[in-house]
C-alpha cells in the first residue's frame, strides 16, 4: 500500500517522498488504527489524512473549528480535481442537506465539518447513510479541557464514533503538552494509545526576546537588520492598522490583516504577501492558518501571546524553508501586568456572567421557557452600548456560558455570500421574462462560478459588480428578487456573530457555572500566562529548550542560536556552548567519571575549550579537585 500512497502524493502534490513522520502516521491510520499525530506548524499535517483517504473507499470526515481554513482546503482539493465539501455554522438547512446528500450519493472524498454541526439532527440522520472511511480531527487539542483552546462541541466527536463503529480516527495538533496528549486519546475513545510525535526542535529558527519599551522602534530596527519577508503579530485590529501605516510611511511595503476584513480583502492581501508584493504582513492571530510561505525570515511579536502554545505556533511560521530565520518577542515592563489582566478579563466574576446572561435575554427578546434551538444574529457592539459593558469581558462571559452548555456563541462566522440555482439549467434558459440587467448578471454568474446547479457556491458581490457593470446594491437587489421568484437561492453575507440557545431561557438563579468550566480553566490560563512571563524573563536558559520542555520534550542540547545561547560569557565560549559543556562534565562526574584527563578525552568538541570550561567550573567553585579527583560542589 505504501506504493499507492506515494503514487497519490506524486499525482496530486507533486512530491517524490514523504517528510518527517508523515509516512508513519499515514500507514498507521491506513491500517485502521486510531492515531494521534503531533506535528509542529509547517510539518505537513493535511497530507497525513488526505493521502490515505484517497486510497480508501468512502468519505473522510474532517472536523475543524476554523471556517477560513476549511474553505481554503476545500478549494485546494477541488483545484486538484478532488471532490470535497464543507458544513459549518451559518449555513441554512437547505445548504446543509445539499452538502450532506452529495456525500451520500455524489462520491465526495472529503466532508469538512465544524464541531458544533456534529450534534445537529440533520447531520446525525445523514451520517448514518454515508460510507465513512475515516474521521480526522484537526486542532485536536480543542477536545481537552486542559488544551489552550478547549471547545465543548469537540466532545460530540466521541458520540459520532458510536454511530460509526470500526471507523478509525486520526487526531492532529501542532501544540499539545503530555497531559493534553493523553486527554485527547481518552476523549476520542482511542482503542489503544498510539502517538507519533515529531520533534518540536527547529534547528534553523533563532528565538529572541528583546526588552523594549519602544516596541515599534525596536520592530523597525529588527526589520532593517533582517532582510526578507516578515510577519508582525499584534493583539488588536486598531494596532494592526496603525503599525502598518507606520511601516508604509517609513518606506517598508506592508499590509494588515485581521478577522474584521471582508473575505475578498483578506484573500487579496494574503495572496499579495505570499507573492512577495508586500514584504511585511501586520496581523492579529487571525492570520496564519493554512499559510504555506516557506521563506518568511522573521516573525515579530509586538504583543506577548498569553499561551506558549499560541506563541510556538505563530513563531513557527518563520523559516519553513530550512534556512536561518528569527522569532523575536518584544517584552516591556508593563507586559506582566497586561498578561495578568487578560486572565481577569477572560474570567470575569460569576455574578457578572449571570448579568450578561440576563441582559442577553432582554436584548434578544427571549422569554423564560423559550428560545431552545433558535439562532440569533448578535450585535455585540450594540449589546455592550445598550447595557454598559466592555466588549472584551462581555464576550468572555458569552464564551463561558457556551462552555457551560447554555448557548452556542460563534464569533467566527463565514461572512461570504452564497448562491445556488433552484431551477435546472434547461429551465433557466426557457425563462423569457428576465429583464436586461438580470440576464446580464446571470450570464456573469454562470461564467464566473461552477457547480451552482448542484450546491451552494461562495460568491463575491463586488466581483460580480466589476464584471457586470452593475453596482453592488443592484447585484444584491437582483439576486434577492430572483430568490423571491424561486429561480436562485441567495444567502447574503453576515458579519455579526451567531448565538444559539442550547437550552430554553432559564431564570438566572438556575444558571450554574461548573468548576471545570471556570475555576479549573482560569487556573490553567494563569499557568500559561506565568509560563510566558517566565519565558520572557529567563535570561539563563536556552529559549528553544524552554519551549520544547513545555511540550514534554526533555534533554537535548542548547540550540546555540537564540539570544541566550549567543550571549557572551566570562570565557571565550558563548553562553549555550559553555552550559552544554558544563552539563556534560557534571553528568559525567555524577556517574563516577571523575578524573580530569578522562573527562577531557570524553568531552565532544574542541579540547582547548573543554580545558577552559573545566578551569572555569573550578574557579566558580562548581566543582572541586583533590588528589586528582573532581567532585561536584553542593
């Protein structure tokens, strides 16, 4: 079967061989074993499920929480001639039925599903009739309550497994501690633990922490010193735009990217940056998933992320081509206070959460005992204005209510419009009463998009406007009128979040926030914040070893290229090299190899340096020598 896997890889991806642990994962899931793959950013996760699925009969269900990535992968597969479709929140019942029935009857190989769709009645009904080859769980750390991005909807995957006995699961993640790794396998009901772990060490990536009160000035200095493509990460949309403007004014070609931009604008900017038309992308954490740009020379974090998992993933977007690259984190005295404030903002008082719940019901005009199963557009900005809330804390309260199971709050909604013909192609041609502008628009639609007669297709009103000569308002009006007449089904874009009642509205006194949703998760977030502060303020330990140790990868050598390892010492050796040799000598002495000559012979590397390190250790009273024998000092 391995030859078949290689044939698929060559045919669709053009590669002659697999990378890293891809083959081991593919052969494991291909043999029907539940499998967990731990692969850092850029490790090629998608190949590990797409290749074996193409060798198996039936459809591969891919669970992922990222709508944008879902759309990108579906588009990428279709471009390769592979039939794929997606189902996620924000789609109408009709759209979902069309997509699911295509998977039952249409020979589709991949069905991408957002986790909140798994428990819906229509999905449960349709999935029973599908021939499912395997289930892939992307961002698998989301199923663990100890994961940095826990999502209760992921727990539904275990229920789906009960409907599909014998169907193997492939879980994939780029960031998981040992505790999370075990929890993923338990929550996904693995028949036996089976983990393939790729080393988290990136030998070409130099991690650097810079103490900087003037972060924007330091960022500019770094960009001046490190040529090539770069990403600058910030936390807020406003800061995103401001820093982009600053760089542009300084003559640096830059674009900005955040979740609030139109899909078309995001795609255009990502493509321009990927092609090298802009050197720097200034972005929030909305940017990065699915990016395959190998020559990023520098990733700069102007604002400190609140979890090592997030930092490691974002920093890892530098240097995927294997050449030297830099991940620079800018830290100032006030960052510690800001990081701790994020904990309190993410977990406001329980009384505050209950107040938000009560006002949410008033805002949506939902009475006690009603609301179950209903979905509402939720204008967070207007809600906060009306009731005097700050958006960050209010949104945190809504997320906690989601985790507690009262509502499903989806801040990431697909905001692209969708279109499908309700009538057949022949019937469309026979319609004579379309006016000139409607006919022109329909011709443009059919020239621009394919598949409109069998499924919903993403469309862009601005693109249709440009090609038809109609205004965007006219495009909207014509498509709405054709929908009213039963010719097309047009679903305009929506920017606001969606809020669904999972239980009927309750009296606030019955709202309970469980310990595992609040206290335990708050404590875990504080641990992560403390780990980030420790990373930023530790000037003695190799940066790479700090990060890899966080993910359970112990031992190994100092990287030799981070800011700590390259710092000068009292010897002729750099900090990392000095500490590697000292660690070696101490370990050997502990094992009883305590004769200096034997130690010097056994020490790898330059003997002159080894002698210098041994003298340094004696001078610093780390070891003592008596009667020609070395002893460790306590």
